[in-house]
């Protein structure tokens, strides 16, 4: 009886092992050796075409498919995609995945190295055979800081190069195929724009699973607001936009939302959405004749150094009203220095907190203060760099003008710079983002900007206190400068600083000098020689950016005239 039981248990065990092995091998073959084409849940629910606002839907319904390409694949499971291509317009979203020993490599580099050439060729042949319209979207949601796809958290330049590689290979075989550049529509999307030649359409996604997985930026609770902000971020791109809904089981898409956006576009088509903003590649920026060197130095430790010709003042409505600003401004002028004036529109003498500052500006609440400010800064022959409502793109609430609707900010910026004919001829208008992702969403237009200012501080995160974990000036600058590539104005780095020992600061500043010398579009730099504002750092000790006079002299000696 025991022998019989043992045989039964052995047979059952072998059966279980066989079933597990069978399905395991099948799953392994599918996961590693098979490219998968399948019908997706996404839907193309609308189109936004700036060149033809009467368009609401594509000419014909579009069936959506996904093609998952693996570098280890030796075959393809096409499902019914060939039938769909023979009978319908089809949108195929391509995903490139690394498997096997290479899974940790940069998938974009593998694309450029030919690791997916067979799959790309196969897709192009399928598209070329179709007598219907074929849309091909490659590696979407690239700009979202998430880990849903292997091409996320990659450099924009890597993505752009590999996108162009893919697009060119498809077009060689299937010239009628329409190539889609497919950001989710998240802040910073245009950093990854590959250019007009490689792209036929743009797409944005409602209900992106990449966005759902991250909390870097506040989420729009209403789909209509989400649509508004996603379309706004594409205002530099002159391509029709397909609206893709992945909002399965949630709020159905309403065409009234699309009509609202068309009306919004028409309302601001001569300013915010002017065709002058359209960009294909990096804009040509002016080249400097000489470099301005300045300091924010309230303790007057560096002001008298020979290369210093600019001083930085921060002010607000209250200082303008009480006369404090005029006194500080006159002191700078008496030292025969030019002035950077960072005007912060808050803290007036009423003592009432203004939570809707951009609307208040547009409603004329601060007209008297603006008029007085312009009168003061225009009554001198010295150059004044007027920096207004800075660091607006950072999604925090340090300043009342942060985390605001970009269009409201743009309108308030334009109102200020054009108020009563604008400030005097000695005043240079400065638009001053921090240089973070999404900066360009707040670009107010070339007609109201003379300089772009950015801020560069060594600490990438306020929770980092170790000096050696600070980023190099060149690393930060290159990232922020690339974000300004569509904009045709020179740069003035109106704030920069580094904490740490004197030797560490000297090393960091030497890298800064090398970077500044190499870029002819930087017209000025201004060191922040003080502690940062403790209120902005919570329980963490505010960093001290101060440097010694000797360090400043060394830095200036490294800068070309």
C-alpha cells in the first residue's frame, strides 16, 4: 500500500513539475524571444490643429495597437494587427525593451547600435503594405520622471537622437507612415522635441499611467484643466496634436473641452500662442562683447573688487512704497555700478496677503507701485536689469506667483513690462525662471524680454547637506541651458552659489569659469554672497553660499574679459 502511495505522489509531483516547466518555458519564450503586437485600450478621441481649428476628430476612426519590441526576440506574434492594417487606419505605439544580460543598459543607445533594426524593418514593411493611414508612435511618455518605461529618466539628447534614427528608418521603407512624437504632456516635454523633419504629428495622453505613478508635480483633478495645460506646453510645436485617452473606466472625454481650448487659443493667439513662438531647433542667440560680473553682497565683502560692475538688489512693494528701495538703489548708483533689480510683487504696506497676485496685477491693484518703481530705476544713465516675478516654474509656494497658471503669469509679466509705455531706455527686461523643467511654459514673449536669467546653486536637493554631493556648475548649467534652446535671448546668470570649504568652493568656481568662458551667450554672472533665506529650508540649516574675497578674486581672474 505504501509503494502505491509513493507512486501516486511521485506521479502527481512529476505532473506538477511538467505543467510548471511547460508554462514557464512558454512564458520565457514569450517574454524573451517574441515581439508582441496587440490591441490596446487607448483611443484617439480628438485632434487639436492650430492651423485648422475646425478639425475635431481625425478623418477616419483609428484603431490603436501596441508593439512591444525586445532586443532578444527572434519572432513576432502579430495577433490581428495585419487584419487591422488591411481594413482600418491604425496607430501603433512602439515600445523598446531590453531583456537578458543587457537589460540594465540604456535602451536608447541599443536602438542607435542597431539592436532593434530587425523589428523596425518589420514594422516599416507592415506599414508600407497598408492602403490605409498608419500612425507610428515611438517610446511615449519619455519626459515623465517615472520608471514605467526603460526610456524614461534618460537625457533629452539621447532620446532625440534615437527618435530621429527610428523615424528615418521607418520613412525609408514606409514614407506614407505618419510618425508621432508622443509625450504625455508633462512639464518639460519640449526638452525632448526631436524637430519638424522627424515628426508628422504630436500626441498627448489623458490618463497616462506614467503620470499616475509619480508625484513630482501637482495633478490636475479636472480633465478639462489637464487638457488645457498639456496643450499649452506644446505651444512651441507647429504640428497637429492627437489626443489619446487612456482614462479607461473614468471620466469620458467631452468635445466641449476641446472647443473651450480652441476659444482659449484664439483669445491669446497674438501673444501667448503667437506663431512667433514656433520652434524647430535651437534659436540663434546674441554673442557677448564683454562679460558683466556682479554680486549680491549685502555685507559689502566683495563690492570693491576691480572686476565687479553690477550689484543685485531684491525688493518688494513695501520697500518701494516706504522709500527703502530708492535709498538702496541710490547707494548702488553712487558706487557707479549697474543694478540687477529683482522685483518681488508682494509684502505691500497694507499688510494683507495677496493670494491671487497675478490677477491683482492685471486688475491694476499695484499700478501706483509700478509707476514709482519705473520712475526710480529710469532716472539714471546706469543699466538696470529688471527681473520680475522670478522662479515662477518651481511647483512650490515659497512665492505667491509660483504654482500659478502659466497664462496668468505671462499676462501679468507682459502687463508689468509694458505698463505706461514701459520703463526707461536704460532698463533691460529680464525673465527669470530658476531654469527647472517646465520653464518654457512661462515664456512671456521676445517683445517683452531682453535677457533670460537662471539660478545655479550646487545643491540639487534641499535635503542634501554633504558638500561633496553638490552638482558641478557645468552639469547644472548644461541642463538648464538646454531648456532655453528655443528662446532667442542671451543669458544673465543672476544668482549662483556653492557651499562648503574654501578649497571646495574654489574648485567649483573654477569649473564655473570654464563653463562661462566656453559659452558666448552668457552676458553676465552674479554671485549670491550670503546665507540663503532660512524660511525656505524649514528644519534644515540654510546653506551659506558666502565666499572669501580671495576666492572671488581667483574666480574673476579665470573669467575672460
